[in-house]
C-alpha cells in the first residue's frame, strides 16, 4: 500500500509542523508516508479566480505527483476538495480526465483517512486543555467531513470540548477574497474571533491551515493568547504527552 | 358586467398577437435546449412528494391534536366540538363577547341549517351572493365576523382549504375582522398532498377560480422581524373541528 | 421612486460594502434578522425530517420542468387561456412594461395595488406606471415602507430588513400626517387602515407568481399578510407578471414546493395564505377579477437554457435562504449588491440575466466561496461554483485585471514546477527577514495592507516541510511498526472496490 502525503503549499512553507505531526502519528500505525517532492500547490487560487488555464498547469503537476499512490492524504479539506474539481477542469481532455477521476477517488483529508480508512478513533492521546473547533467550510460542507474530527477529539483524554458558537460560519478567508474584499473579510474574521473568545477555550483547533492562519492572525492582532493548531498537531502532541 | 364591444375587440386582438408570439417564444426555448420541440408529455418520474411521504397518515385523534397545535402555534385559535349545535353555541358566544354587529357567511347548506341568525339576534347577517344587486365585497369588508365551512383541512401544516363558487365568496374568509372556520372532521386530512391531488384529479375545467389555503391569522414580520398579527386579512381566526 | 437603487451609494460592490460595513445599525439589523430566519429554517427542516430527500425531490422536479420548459410553458399558456386568462409573452423588460401599461391605459386605471413581486422590481414597473399617471401602491408591509422611503428591497423576503422601527415610524408618520408611535402594532395598524381603502378603490391588482401549474393553467401565490389575496380578489382587473421559469407540472408537485419554500424562507410550515388562482371570476361568482392577464417574462432567463453551467439557476424558487445563510450578505446587506436580486443568488443571477458578466464581476468576487448558500438552498443550486464560472467567463471575455493575470501566470509558472517553487520558497525565507518582527509581519503596505489591517501575517519557519523531509523520513524508517492486519485488509479492500468502480467517499452532493 502506497500512501502519499499531499502536504499543500501552505503547510509546506508556513506550517511544516502539521506535516510532521501527520507523518509521525501515522507511523505509529505502520503507515509509512511517501512524500513525492515534485508536488506543489493544488491550484485553488487560480481556479477560484477563474484562471483555469493556470489551474490546469498546477493540477497536472499534482496529478503526476500522485499517479502511483494508492491513497493520497492531505491536512486540508479545501485542497482535498480542489482535487474534486479536477475532472471539471479537464472535462474536454479524456486522457487527463481519467487521471483526474482516479486521483479524486483516492484523495482523502487527514481525519477522513484516519477514521474511514484506518478505522482509528482513539489515538491514545492525552491533552488536558479546553478546546474549541472551527469546521472549515470546504472540508465540512463540500467534502462532508463533519463527524470525523469530533469523534477523534471525543477520545482524547483530558480534553474539554467547548462548542464554538456559529461554528459553521465562514471565517472570511476565501483565498484571494481576503485580499480583494479585505474589509468584508476583516468583518467576518472579527466576528469569528469574537465567537472563539466567547468560548474561553485555550486552544482553537481545525482541519485547514488557511482558515486557521486567518483566525490566528486576527487573534494575534488583538493580542489574544489563544493557541491555534491543526487537529493532527493536537493529536500528535497528545500522544507524545500520554 | 358586460364589457364593451370595443374592449372585447381589443382583447381579441391581444389574444391573436399572443398566440402568434407563443409559437416563436416556445420554439425559442426548444432551440436553446438544443432539441426539437415535442408535443408529447415528457415522462415525469419525480411527480409529487417522495414515496415514503405518501404513506404517512395520522389516526384521526392525532390529526385533530396536531391540527390544533399547529394552528395555535401560528397565532390562531382552534377547538374540537362534538356537534354542529356546539359550533353554533360557540360562535354565538364569541359574537356576544366581541359584540359582533355585522356578520357575513357563505351560502353553504351546513350554515343554512345551523340557525346562526337566531342564535345571534343582535347582529345584522348577510348570506354571500344571496341577492344579485348587493355589493358583496362591501358587505364582507364591513363585517366583524366571516363564517365559512372548510372544504378541506391538513393537520401537518395546520391549514384549512376554502374553494370559491357562486355561494362561497373569496372575500368572506378575507375581509372580515374575525374569521370562523368550521371543519367537519371527515374533511381533516394529514398531509397537504391528500388535498392537492384532488385538484389534479378534478382537472382544469372543474377547478374553482380561487383555492385558498389558510394557516392562521394574517401576519407580518416586516418591521424588525417583530411578529404583527392582522395586517391585511383577519387578525383573529377560529377553526372549529366538528365531530 | 427617484432612486432605482442599482448604483446607490457607490460604483462598486467594494465601495457600497464599505458604506454598509460602517453603518453599525444596518449591520446589526441585517444580522439579527437573517440569524432568526436562518435558525427558523434550520429548525423547520430538522422538525420536518428527511430534509435532504425533500431537497433532492424539489431539485428533480425543477430540473425536469426546466429541461422540458417548452412543453410545460406551452401547456400552461394554453390552459390559462382556456381558463379565460389573457396570456402575454414578453421577451424583454421593455415589452413586459409596455403590455402592462397598455392594459392599465385601457382600464383607465388611476391606481394599481401590488403584492410583492421581484419580477416587477426587475422591470422597474412602478416607475413606468407613474410615468403614465397611474399610482402604483406596494401593499406588502415591508414593500410599502421602502416605497415610502424611495428605496428598493434589500432582501427577497424581508424587503425593509435594513430599517428599524424608529425610521419606519418616521416614514409612516409623514404618510399619516400625524405622529405614530414606533410600535409595531401601531405602525402595522395604520398601514392596514390606509391600504384597506386603497384595495377597495383600486382599478388593477398586480401580482407576481410563485408557481404556475402547467396542467391546469393555475397560478399560485404564497404570502402571510393577505395582501396578495386582496389584490387578486377585490380589483376588477388582475395582472400577474411571472418569470417564464416559474412553472411546475401539477398540483401534486406543489406539495413539494409548499414543503420547501416556506420552511426555507421563514421557517414556517406553510405561509398563512397559499392561493391557487385558476382564471378570472366565474360568471356566477360575486368576487374575484373580471379580467385577468398573465404576462410571461423572459428578460434574460432563456440565456441560461442550454448552458450546462448556469441552467440550474432557473430552478431557484426565490426563498431567500441563501441570503440568510451568507456571511457576506449578513455583513453588507442587500443594497451593496447593486441589483434587483441580492445575496448569493443575486450575485449570480444579476450578471446571468443581463449577460454582461464583465461589468458585474466585482459582485462575483464578493464571496468567500464558503458554500453556505448551496447548503441552504432547498433545490441545491451550486451557487458557489457558479460564482467561479462567472469569474472565469470574465477572463475569457478578455476583461480580466492585467496585474492579476500577470500574477496568476507567475503563480502557475512557480506552482507547476517543484524546483521553481522550492527556489521561491528560499527567497521568501531569506527576504522576509527585513519585515518579520517577533515571528510575524505587521506591515500595512502593498498587498499586505488589507490583510494586515485585521491580522498579523505569520513568518516562514527556517525550514519548510520539504527541507525537513529527508531527516524525518530516515527517523520514521528506523522505528517502523508493523501494520495491524485488519487495517491492512481494509485498505486493500478499498483499493479493490475502487478498481471495481464501487465505493468512493466524501463528496459534496
């Protein structure tokens, strides 16, 4: 079984600790992640802005990078879902379309893989903190990852879970949206942070570093000491501490 | 009221234009859909509610209970009464309580037999369309009470259905301040679909001009999302399930 | 009305949004109401149960009807005519307006009472009627209020969502010629009395149309106040304007729409009134219109037919659920969208109806693509995807931003090649030293200005994941565990099923 890590450009460049947590956590289960270094970005910024020619170029790189993998796992629901857009991108190219469909069928978000494929719900972690969770839009709404993170957190010893008010509301990131419509995006992330602060949680956890970078950046701007982390990091830290 | 010949001629001219335009308009749609136009009805595999829903039915007592709960939740009033005599007494007591002076009712056999006029002697009664010369919309508009017998009712949504006819004015359930609806219990169904299917079965030629579902008093939430009852239609609505 | 509302307060959605974002009252009012409606919808859907099955059924009925719109619309027109209705077809807004004006002139109308209709908003019909000296009175409470204010609706369902009771009391007091208390009951009571007279004296009643039933030629209206019943019962002449796509085949199909529409719009099990009107009054009837006209309006709708990316737009049942679910709408309100229709549906529908994608593009950009609209939609229209198609079409039309295009070209050049990507990453790691303070970037210049007005940008760590990989890989190879056989079996089974075309996982739908 060849399981490949699709790190995503954001985690690669800014949050390598998320990739490390995934790699070391999965190693515990005998899953040796492969890391094809030819991989780059899923192409979502170009795709969402309408630059499909450019998106096809990066998508081709990703398709080639994971052609021989049995499973492809990524720390982002949004980048995973971008792969679900590949067939649409290549609808007029039968050869690439077939490859795109193949990749789509084997692409998993990290918690999806852990729970649905490996059947793991208790990683044996201990994490004695008050935690709230922001379900990112693309992962939860479009990819359908809703229960998996909750199931995993439920099994973490010492973890006190506080539901986030209006959890399903978008944090306002939206890729280029946060730059093009910065004031609307700013109003949205302000609201999201206020909800996070309402919970009085020490830790905000999520499954998408883009959204978490957005919220963390806003919390830091307000000098609020909420720790923001990917669920993979939380689980790995909890396993180390257990 | 007879329309003038000139007006009729104008309408006929419009109709001729419309029929001519229809051909191009519809052909244009077929063209955009990129296929030839077909005169045959297409197979419609998804007609009506999902299959599981069509089997759903409450026993009569539950139907009554749910209807009343829904109707009250919408801001209306609802009672279950054993007989039509009880309904008469109930309406009479409400008329007295609210000092109803003008009452209008449909010209329905159940109401004709009810003797409401005797039970509410102080009120001036009008029976819909019982006199061709009368200005009936004005009679309904001035009425304190409008009284109708429902043609159907649906428990799941808490709705009554009233159909228009020569003897059943649309205004009677609309213009008075208070609306009283008598629902003979055998007309109370569970789902909307059980009522709607009748209109499909009846077919175009047999439908009345107005089919109205009423699910409570007139309301609005247009000002600060604050619920206001009685905006244009009756603000007080009683449904009396009889039987 | 002096203001058509389309470009009020700013030329771009960004400017208009800026005004809305700085209007604290507006934001709170819109947020408060949309939140209530959104929760109402969620509760109603849960209470009803099997919501996704109902949505799917609704979608299928709409898909089927639109796919055979030529058949069903023709059937509807024939049946309506057989019912005694004067049916008209209008390709454009101007044609629909002309037909309406002709009817009003023939009826020697002084007053038209209207119930809520988005189509007539689209046509700016009130304005046209006033132009020939006919008073057009909106009778829906919210519409009446914004008509007094000289504004346009900022929400499909709650047109005056942006006004508070004090502003409304001021408007209605001026109308009444006396001071009315800012009390909902008092204000609504005044409108009831005032409009009662108008209903009784009006020459024409004008309505929109929620659904038109092809098999019987009936038109169906959903409402709560009773004003739509008034305008279809009292005046001598009724004019109904309907979008050509409002069709459903049968009354049985209406059960599905009646299940989806009120729950999605306001959380109600059914609106207080649902009326099916089949032709003018019968000869023997003592009320109802003597003459009835239905004007079937295209005005850009047919542009979506046969367009695989946008045909589903015609499935929309105008419930407003996407507005209530949309985080952008909740912050900026309806007027910021600059068209008749606002929120996610407006962002897609406005350019689609006008076929001027390029001009309207900045609306398509006013979305974080979060998909809340799609999730809320009772007929599952993928609005979040349509927004992307709009953005793409603008570029295809050669109307893109040159700097952005250059940037995206650069993006593709870097991101399609891991070597170039790695090199750029290294430049970033070195270059950022100039601007990083305490592990973050707070500079508000250039492209970082908007972002850093609300956030601190994280710095790049010393080593990227790919730079750490070699060491990490060696470490895990050393301490490797055996995989649990059961786990291994599961994985093998999944791969086998996949090859056999079975299974698949986690898709939106």
